[in-house]
């Protein structure tokens, strides 16, 4: 419908692309005072000292940030020029940028580095011709074409993330005084050793426009470009490892890499991939190159050159097997804010001796703390723990749904990690010693659950275990009291705050009424406590949340909704009741 807003448009805080670019450049001027920023012509330059040497100029359309201006710095670009989103900058602005650099470098020469897209090549070429003819500036154009997803044809391969290797190496050489002819020759040589390939799960959305392609679930676009354009093929993959292997196989065949070849690798976020995912992709890439016996000398992982907000990644490789000196240029420090390489990227020549951090394991817990119970008692305890684990796993979706209403939606998933590990370790637990068992459960909570609930349960169990370990009989009422005291030292949640503490406090009150329990009292106490837990959960439902997401967000109404933490307590206490009753028959 003509008058409806585009769905793509809704994803942007600022929807007028042209206004947004001007705002971005003005923001950069505030952020990096060392830059000369010209928002109207979208030119950024490094405030240089006058010296006769070649300067590097990069640029193209916007939407690839931090490229190009993120690579302006000592030893990389000296200036950049940008166009509108995915539209090459005008030749007039490029011409202005060339003249800007020429004013600083005493006509030492300007090397323009251009990704191979028709608009970029034409506009940068036109600006270079004008600068040569009109101003007699020593300027040359180096076209980078590293996309290995398709044959080049008449237009050649597209320029991709590999141009950063060229900027990095030539930037160092220019700083050291190489001539424009030497840099141009070296750049062409490097270009022949580059291969890059992009894969995505979505297209990108230019403000006000629909996506350029749509994918079905499980499909990935293989060989995507930097302007949101579709790739060479559509592939189905079970997981990211398969995608990495496809990309690396293509890169290896393009560069004729073989065993003992030496490379540098960039794992580039094309827009929306999280750093968690990128680091996992880096691991898969490293492992596959190791399998192929290809040595990665340097690896760089991050957001280098994007396709606006595309959910995808790009691998970019430079073969340094016959040119190991290039690694030294890649390693050299630069002030460019977007280049991540520094001394931390460099492999140490000798393996440095490091202190070993002892990783604690559940087996390290003393298995004979507190009272030793009978074989019958330990079997009952085992059945109870098994019931708790199984009931938690059955209710993962229920707990997540409750948590989505007034929390962050992961309570069930968090507890499932505890339940799974509990069931895995059940036969290894020292079931004759309840105090040791509770310490083991606290360890599982701490190690596997994470988040606030993991910490609280670990504190509760640690408090209970500590009390039982100090007694010569099973004082469950005292254990519950110490559990609450220990956890409440670190949490300000109290009765009536709509949290997991409400039903636990209710359980403790029932146990406290009976004092020192005999085995014959357990049935009565558990029955009474379970009824009280159900009553409290109904009360909790009508409370206003004083903790968690609902307490922060006024638009989230907590009254009338169940708290997932309190419901979780009802689950495990009901499991204790069920298992104990079954074991006592």
C-alpha cells in the first residue's frame, strides 16, 4: 500500500538517510578532535604535518562504517570521502579530498584505494584525471578486487574486506617513504594474494527500502556483496561450522593454498552478528585451517567493513607464504581507531610460562561433611533429587513463559542447566552425607546456572549446607534458617516483594513450628508446608513486584501475574513431597 510505512524503515531511530549522514559526520568531529571533518562534502582528514610523502585516500558509499574513516590514522589512510548509503561519493568530493591531501604533502603523491564497484571506479577515476590534468597532482588509482565467490568477468571481482590488508601494508610503506609507483606495484601484488567471501542469513535494510532478498528458515546467502546484493547461491546449512567450511574451501581453491601455507585471517561482521558469534566463527575457522595444515599467522575478529545491518559475516584471507615481511607491516602500530591489531595479536616467539588457575570441580568438595545417614535415607534423597531434576526439565517452557511476562524470559532455561547437570552427576553425589550433597548442588548452581537466580540458589544451598555440616543431627529447620540468613545478607528482597523468597520463608515457618523433626514428622510437615506454598503462590500472584524487570519498567504490570522464581520453588518443593511420599510407601 502506497501510504503504509515500510517495515524496513521502522528499524531506524533516524529515518532520513541524508540528514543522518550529516549528523554522523558532525558527531565524528566531536568524537575525534584530531580529524578535519567536512560534513557537507563528507570528507574526513587527519591533521597532518607538512612533509613530502605519499598519502592514501579511501572511500566509497556510506553504510560500511567503520570503513572508511575508521582507518584514518598514522600508518593507514590519511583521508576518506563518503557518499550516500551504498552510493559512491561524487567525483567532485573525491577531487576536493585529493586537493586537501596535496596541500599537506607538498605534492608527494596521493594513492587512491578503491573497492571494485563500477560507480566507485568511475568516480574516483574521474577525480584522479581532473587532479592530474587541472592541478598537476601526482595521483594514482589502485582498484581492489578480492571477492572470490564468483568469476570476475568483464567488470572484475568485487572489492571486499581484503582492501584493509592493502591499506595497512601500503600505509606503513608510505610512511617509510615509498614512491607512488612502488606502492601501486606492491598493491597490485597484494591484491593477487587476497580472497574474501561473505555469507549472510538476511539482507540489509536501507532506510525506507525493502530488503533486496529474503531467505527461508535454514537458508543462507553465499557470496553476498557489501551493498546488500544477493550472492552467487543459496545454501542450506545445519550449523555455522558447515558455512565456515564452504567459505574456506572456496578461499583455499582461489588462492591455491596448500599444506603449510601461511595466511592472515579477518573474520568480519557484516552488520548484526554479535561478538559472541564472531568469536565462535573464528574458532571454527581456526580449527578447519588447522585440519588443512594451513598456518594462521594473525587473526583479527570484529566489525571492520559492514553492509549496513546485514546479519552475516565475511572471511578475508591474505596469503603471506612467499611474503612474510607483509606480516611485519600488518603488525606495525597505527592510530586508526578501527584497526584492532596490536601487540596482543602477535604470537609470542617463545611460549610464555603462565600461572595455572586451578579450575574447581564438583569432585573437590569434601564428600563426608556432617551427619552420615542410612542407606534407606540416601536412597530417599536420591529419589528426591531425581524428581526435582526431572520436574524442572518438564517445566522449562512454563517457567520461561512466566518470566517473559514480568522478567527477562530465561528463568526456565537457567534452571534447566542446573537440572541437567544434577541428573548427570546424581550417581556421583555423596548421598550418605546431606551436607556434602547440598554443597555439591550449590556448586552446580554457581557453575552452571549464572544470573541472579544461580547466585541466590547457590547462597541458599551454601547456607543450608554450612549449618548441616556443623551439626551432629539433621536440623532441617536450622538449615532453612541459615539458608535464608546467608542469601539475605546479599539480597534486599524480603517477604511480600514477589520473589522466590516468599514461598521459601513460608516453608521455613512451617518447619520452625515443629522444631527438631523426627522421621515420623516428615509426612505431616511436608503436607502442611506444600499447602502453605500453594497458598503463598496465589498471594504472590496478586503482589506488586519489588524486584526484577517489572520493578524497573512501569509499563510492565506485575499484579495478577505469577513470579517465575516463586513458581520454581513450588516446583522443587512439590517434587520433594512427591518423591518422599513415594519412597515412604
